[in-house]
C-alpha cells in the first residue's frame, strides 16, 4: 500500500471513504468527536494516531496527539452529495501518510434534503473492514453515554510483536522459496499484465449466490473436510488456468491476519490483512486431489500470513524479483 502511495503522484488507490448522513449539524459534530477524539480514541487505540515514517524500513509511528479536524465543504445547495463524493474521489484525493491521523472528516450541508453529510476518507493502512465494524459499535456506545460498556482495548502493538517475532524471516523465506523458486513468469490472463493501472478505473461486478447454491457449496466443503474458501480458491485457479492456458498458476489471496495475531487479535483495531501468493498445480489430477492439495496449501500459507509480500516475491525466479524486493 505504501509502495502504491509513493508511486502515484495524483490520487491514491488505497483511499477508502465512508458516507454518512445526519439530521442535524450537532449530531454530525458529536459523531466526529466520538469517532476520533485525540484524548480518548487515540488513547484507547494508539494505531489511530499512526503515521508512516522511514527508518531502516517503513514503520508506523504512533503520535501522542493526533488532531482530527472537521472540514466543511462549500458545496452548491442543489448538488451537495455529488460534490462531496467527488471531493474525496481516490482518483485525485490524497492523504499525507506521514501525518496522523490518516483519516479525515469532510462535511457539507444538503439543504435540498435537509441533511448534513459526512465523508470519512481514510487510508487503508490504518484500518480494515473488521476495524470499521468495531469502530461503529464503539461510537454507538459512546453516543448513548454507555462508555462503561466499552470493551477493554487490545493494543495493536501486540499484533506487531507477534507478526515480527512469531515466525522467523528464515522460516518465511524457506516456505516461499519451496513454493515459488521455479516460477519464472507471472500468471497473466490473456497475457495482459497491467490491467488495473492505478486502480481508479476498475469496475466491479457482483453476483450474489442463491441460498441453495451457497448451502450446497458449504455441504460439499464439509463433506470433504475443507473450508468453502478452499473450493473458491480452486475454482479461481481453474479460471486462471483456462485464461492462461496453463495448469500451474500463481495468484494473490487476501489473508485475514487475525488468525495468528496473538491473544485478543479478534477484537483489536488496526490493519491486519495481508496479501500473499498461492500456487495451485492443476495438471491432470482429479478434482478430489486438487481439493486436498489446495486445502493443504492454504493451511500452510496461514502459518505465514504475516510474511512480507516483497519477501515472497524475492523467492521466485521472476526477472527483477530480487531487485524489486529490495526497493519496494
């Protein structure tokens, strides 16, 4: 994420924003105070006061005082929602990752609908979806004056220690070298490499599975002693195999990050997710053999879910992999 931030000169593919509406300005301002009060929120969750600095390597630097300033956008009364959304468009909006907090609050009045609108652009480096859910839960308790019910905070530094000290770099490197040492070209569907650009022109399409099909997938996974995720990973490997004409494919998968994050990681706030490569060898094997091998590969990968992506890249035979990993 930091690499892409530094690579882009305009916008940032990893800016995400959340839109909210309020029936009064007072409610909006109270929400912002509850979301990130320098004295309260950063004290409970220091990662919210984090910025990215560079010593020997990029590290998150937690600042004791991270002031969140509410900004008001002077929008046209007739088109306030569209203007506010356009203002935080990741195609051009950037957040200074060296200055905390890496979350902003931008508001506008929408007199046409009698609403006060709030956009909360943040950098993905400081939160994931689970963190967002926890934040909403905590803010709801604060706004109801039920602070006594807030769960005890789990320091993000516990996860950092677990990630850096749990599995050694040598173990990570041995694992990914065994997986990727003979991979000398990327798995590129239709031989297209740069299909996303800076990420701002990507179009998403979603198709929700029918409940009957979803249940059938779960039953099949249970019958074979694997997770539904295993079946989806194998299905994607088959798609890539058809799109590349190969029976040996490598693709990235997002790991939850909290499975090996240490005690309390399920409740901690911060960025836990990681993206790492997975190799699936299809060959002429039957479906059951492929299911078993994919399950084993995912199980092993979970043990290394905190490894650096650059380390994994360095373990492949791709041209420039070693040079890239030293500079990325």
